[in-house]
C-alpha cells in the first residue's frame, strides 16, 4: 500500500470516528467542541511524530537497499573482469 492511500485511509477513519462520536455523545455540543479542540493539538503532534518515524524507517530501508545493490554491482564487476581476463588467457 502506498503512503497516499494509507494516509487517506487514516484521515477517512478519523473523520468517520469523530462524526459517530459526536452523534452519540452525551454532552452539549459546545462542551464536546471544546474537548475536541484541546485534544486536537496533541493528536496533530502525535500524527506528525508517527509520520516522521515512518519516513525515517523508509529512508533507512532505502539506504540498506542501495548498499545491497552497490555491493551486488561491485561483485558483478569483479566477476566480469575475471571472465574477461580468463578469455584473454585462453585466446593467447
């Protein structure tokens, strides 16, 4: 699943949960809005932190994959050079 779809799913889920919560809430609307606005700040920070963790994890995985590909390319070049050398020795 790509990042855009995951983020959209989270936003849709949060919106649906908030609407259902408001429909079934026992308190007055003004009280509920006050509570939601207070919780919103903490939620926003937590969401940003989680997204940053995700990006850092993705960066680490990308760097690891880049190292693996680089090592593979080096090994392939070494083998190719050996094959070329062997071909020259056979021809001589």
